[in-house]
C-alpha cells in the first residue's frame, strides 16, 4: 500500500510510532520533490504529464489521471492540453455528476468501490481500477475537476483514512496547474489570432521550424496547405463585415475539426490560412486538400437567412520536393500553387 494512504491505529508501540514518523518524513520529502520538479513547467500539458508521472512513480500508484468537468470555463484548458499534446489520459466528466459525487468539496474524496462512478475512469482502465482518491483541482479559484489516484485493490481508499498528505498534494497540484494555465494564457495572447482563436502567423513560423527539424531528424515527410477563400470580398460586400468575420471563424473551426490532432491550422493573414501536415507526403496532402474542399462545402455558414458555402482554393507543398527544405521555400511554393489553382477556375 502506498505510504501516503495508510491508516494507522491509535494503539501502537513506540517502535511503530518512530516508523510512522519516518514514513511521514519520506512522504513529506516526496511531496517536496514533486513540487520542485513540477513548478518549472512552461505549459499545462508539460505540467500535467510531469505531475502524473512523478505522483505515480514516487508513491507507487497503479494509475493517475485528470478529470475535468464539462463546463464551458474548462474548455480553454482542455484545448491547451489537446493542442500541446498532453500524453496523460484525461476524462471529460459531466459537471452535475462530478459535483454530486464530491459535493463541491475542496477536500480529497476517497472512494473504496468504483462501480458507481465508472464515468470518471478512462475506458482503458475501467475494468481494472477498483478504488480511487480524487484530489480537487482549483483553477482561477473554481473547482475545475480533480487529479485521480487509482488502484487495482478494492477498498484501499477507505473513507476513514487520514488525508492530510493528500490535501497537501492537492494544494500543490492546484497551485501549479493554475500558474501554468495563467502563463499559457499570457503566451497565447501573443500567438493567437484575436478573431478566429487559431494560432497566428508568428506561431506558425515557430511550429513550422520545429516540424521541419523533426522531419529531417526522423526522415519523415512534411507538407503544408496554403488556403485562400474564394469570393470573400463579395461576402463582405453583400452581407457585411460582421458576416465576413463569422465566415472566417466558421471556416477555421471546420478546418480544425476535419483534421487530425497532429495537424495544425493557422490564420496566416486576412482570408488566408495555412495547415501544417506532419508525416504527410505531397500526394497525401493533395488528397487531404480535395477532401477538405468537398467536405466543407457541405458545412455552409448560416447567416441571416442565407446559406453561404465554404469555398476556397488550396496550394500544396512538401519538403520531399526539390529545393523545399525550409519554411520560406515551402510557403512560397504553396502560394504559387494556390494562385495557379485560382487561375484555372
């Protein structure tokens, strides 16, 4: 049984008391080391991954994961974890059920039998996790969810256990996550397009450089799509600039939804977008471009009684093509192919 979660009877010997003190000292030292190792994380994904790894390893737990309630206020955090590639498993739980179970408590919740709360366990572990402790996580002074410590031993987290060290861990985890979330929000102000919420051109250049380096290192292809809306000026002239803004937001969201998690969508400028496609050949990227054009044609923007189709031209470029081994060359070639497609229409 992990030391942090043992229950000690009142009637114990001096030797047992000394051993109890030594165990507590080890637990406190582990908590300090965890705090030291997680506080330097620059983003939420890195923070969560490191927290889960350190807690699981230092306290010899079976599984550790994150639960976030499905309230709108948690959406930015969920998106950060998805976009930055958090490796740790996380569950999006119904807020009403989570609050009913925890009673909005800011104290750890000990659950000896998980049969009534399977919705809090990642599907891959639902058949194995028999008991768990939920450590509340506060973000921006609100209960956002919990860090869950799971075990394959039924009844291990009995409700009469002492939870002092669990409370300490919960506080440290909340402070660290809240700090990482605040830093990442500030960073996103400089890297996000204010209208669409997509990453901007500055962030695109950073991501493209990283993906090119990864492509060269692992000898994998890298392609990109340069997208330009067809007839965007006409949309603004006929329906107004507010409709034009809504059109760009709708297109950006549809692109993001249609692509893989590994792909990245950026607003380049005006009505131009760039999609970076790691590990995709030019041939595959061309198929993806065609699929996007066909698929998004079925998702028009509904505006003031009008159905405005999503129509755009696409230029494709990949670093497997001769001379396209840097970001500028890739963008230039994709831009050329884009306007060749426009002229052919």
